């Protein structure tokens, strides 16, 4: 666990890594929630590629 601390404290473009990882986590959660609600509302055919 101590080896991960420098990674999370390292600066990526102007922000620490934990900020970017949190942002990506929120975006992934919102995407998953949207896809689940789309699946429930319209069924599996809603996510199929158009022909």
C-alpha cells in the first residue's frame, strides 16, 4: 500500500492522480447507470447496433 501513495500524489495535468481517478469513476458510474436505465426502458434491442 505504501508503494501506491506516490502514484496518487503524483501530478498529472495540473491535478493529483486521485482527482482524475475520481472523475473517471464518476463518469463510468453515470455511463453504467444510463445504460442500465436504457436497457430497462427499451429492452436489449435498444443497445444493439443498427442494421
